[in-house]
């Protein structure tokens, strides 16, 4: 299932990848959070800035809980939010 989620991500199908990873790994797994971050990027690319920001805020909150405030992935999301 993990390989299928990766294939979806590689094809730009981030929503499908996110749902599959959530189902297999759970909401707070780092791979799920990474896929959610990629989905936020896709939303931005599509001009859906409100969706992108809301998803990034959610990812940031979860990453702080799971990875900590100073983890590189947490800092990356903080930077993305600051640049919006």
C-alpha cells in the first residue's frame, strides 16, 4: 500500500496518496504529514490559496506534536506559511 501511495504522489495525485496513507499509517504519521504538505503545494499551484493555508496550518500543528518545533519538516512548513 505504501508503494501505491508513493506512485500516486509521483503522478501528482496527492489527495489519493493522502487518503491512502491516512488509512494505512494514520493521521499523524510523518509520511502522511509529508503528503498533506505536498497537497498544500498543489492547492497553491492551482490558485486555491485558502485551502493551501488551512492545510499547512493543520500540518504545522500536527508536525509540532509529532516531530517537535525544531524539526526540519516543521521549520519548512513554518517558512511556507510565513511566505503566504
